[in-house]
C-alpha cells in the first residue's frame, strides 16, 4: 500500500521531473551493474556488463531473433489474458449471483490456488504438447484467479441502495447489468485485470521454460545452454518491458474509463 | 389549499413479517390508511417502528406478508428518494437524473429535455456535467429528488431524505421540496424523525407505533399554504407538536 502510494505520488509530480527521476534511477542502476561487473572481475558468462548486453541486444534485434521470440511470448500472454479473463469474468458473474454455485466451486478454486503454476505447467505441456496452446492454457490459469476474485468482489460491492433503486424503477436484469453492475464493478475488475496481465507474462515464461520451441523463455534456455548469459539478460529485460507495458496499458485504460474517479485524490 | 377527495393510495391490513438468521421480526401489523391525491404526508415513529419497511413495501422492494395496497392512478411507478443521495458516482448530474427514463427506453431528446427541466426546478443549473463527488450533501440530494421525478410518478416516497444534512440546509431543502411538490402536484409520503419538520411540511402526519408498526394516530395539519418559516412560532403549530409528541411518548411507553 505504501509502495503504491509512493508510486502514485511519483505520478503526481510534473511530467518533466518524473521523466528526469526515472532516467536518473536507470543511470544509477546501470552504473552499479557496470561497477559490479568490473570490480569483481566476473567472467561474462556469470555477469556480463551493460555494454556486452547492449551489444547482444543489437545483434539479436538485427537477426530478427528477439522480435520473433518476443512476438511468440506476447501472443501467448495476450491470448491467455483474453481466454482466462473471459472465462473468469463469466464464472465470476455466475458465482456472485449464486451462493450455491460458489459453495460448489470454491473448494476447487482454493485447491487450485494452493498449487503453484510451476508445478502443473509440466503436466499441461505433457498433455497439450510443447506448442503455443499449452502456453496459452498456462497463461489463462494464472490470469484466471485474480480476475475471477475481483469480478466477484466488484459485483458484491455494488451498493444495495443502488440495487434497490434499479428495482424500484423496474429495471430488467440486463439493464441492471449494463447500467449498474458493470460500471460499479469496473474499478475492482480492472484492478484484477492489471494484476492478471503481469501474471500472464510469468505464466508464459514458466510454460516456455518447461518445454517450447519459441518464446523468450525458450531464448533464456538457449542462452543458458550456450553460456550466452548476455542473451539471457536481453530476454529477461525484454520480459520486464513487456510486463510493465501491459501493466501500464491496463492502468491507462483505467484512468480513461474511470475518469469519474479522482486519481489524484486517491494518491493522497 | 385543500386536497381533492380523490384517493391516490390505499393501504389495507398490511402485515410484514421477516424471518432471518436472528429470528422472526414482526415489522408491520394490520396497518391501514388512505392518502388523498396531492397530499403531502409524513410518517413519524420510534426507531425500528417499520417506517422504512412500509416505504420499501410501497416501492415494491419488500413483498407484504398479508394485506394489500393500491395506487389509484394510471401507472404504479413510484419515485423513491433515499436517506443518502444514492447517486451513481460514474454518472454526471444530468446522467443521474436521466436514469429512470433511460430504463424506460425513451428517445434521447425527450430524456434530455425532461432532465433539463428538472435540473432547473431543483436549482442545479450550471452543475449538469458535475460528478457526484463534486457536489455538497444538499446538492446531491437535490439531484436525487430530480431523479425521483424524472419518470413522472404520481407518488413520491422519501425515506428521511434530509437526515444527513445540517439543520439549516435541512430547512431550506424542506421549503424547496414544498415548492417542487406544489409545482408538480404529487402525492408525497415522507419518513422523518423531526416533529417540527413533519408539521411544517405536511397535510397529514401518520404516527407509527412501536414494532410491530401500525398507525397510532392520523393528524391533519390544517395550517395554511404556502407554509412560511414564521409559522413554526404559531400557537397552532406548538399545539400540533404537543399532540404529536404525546402520541409518540405513548407509543414508546407501551413497549
């Protein structure tokens, strides 16, 4: 909460100042990294310096290798986000409407959450092969839970007085959904989607590490096998950029769609 | 101004029994009354006497266990105003006011014209595109009142609409409500905790007994209309207040 608060405060600062601070923190990070690599005199296959990684980045970009694997991972992530997100949203709506269904399903939900995705990823790869489909399933599973929970919570938090208002106005079930439940649940729902987006990236990499012929996780495996640690760095940094971009994208959608919420007030 | 003899609402032998986890609650028992069209009536009674329950039954939110009620007019729609403004925070003032007609699928220009008129009526011109978070409590409650009039219901049900406002705003809002009522000719049933508010606003005050609630007293308020703030100091006013207070004390003592 405090971390989120300080991030929001950072957003509150003037754009120019914000960019400057961001740039400064990047420069400091790279300097420390560079210093560590040279002071400890580590071989490149243990800790390659920033220069080496940059060079490797340019080479993998030139060969088209990086783009190809990034696109593979990104499509798994997005497909998983879409598939897991939509199933979770529909199921979340049904659970929020039916306590009986919740009692029926919740043991499985709790059980599924106590198993780390790393543990079932190999099973999914065995069952569905090392192609893109097993990765999409793994991504869907990681996205599923936060979206489901936030859908249920979002719908449950719809104020009873507003439900009563809709009933007194003889609103249909569909009208209640579109005019009350969706807009009221949207802030919490999008929060779940934001978490799901970053989890989906983790899911994709886990799947690719277990067994794949493409993707950034696959690239990490290749780099490790060939003692090409600079390539591992390139893949890891690309993954971080993808995850942060998705997070930022959902955040951007939130600020646009939820403009009625005072974002600046919340940061206080 | 006397009310016409035509009856707008009749309630006969209403009984409401809830059962929940904590047991059975006998909220209303054998409750009957009539309201003539265009009457301003208030409902007063001890806490937990079922005032809100009665309003919720009339609004169609709670089914009565026994008995019945009738709206004697062309449509059975009611306008409902809650204790809190109960606005949708993602809708601007105009959009909040428009809701009832949007649900009725009316053409956009008709909705806009009606919303515009009502926003003007409640004195919120210039705030059409404000979000609820930017409104004061009194302004928000005005939006709620405009919204309750949007689908032109014959009956307005208000559940302590000024309960969360400060004393001064409360009196101003009371006067405005009277003006709106006079302009729109509605039958109003309003829950309040304030004896002087009940007398000041009403043609008729209904005193509800301790739970299970029934009508303890129907007091006709024959003060002239339009009401003026000075009327609160008239001897008739204080004698009415005495009668109400005695009746409330009796019903509380009985329990």
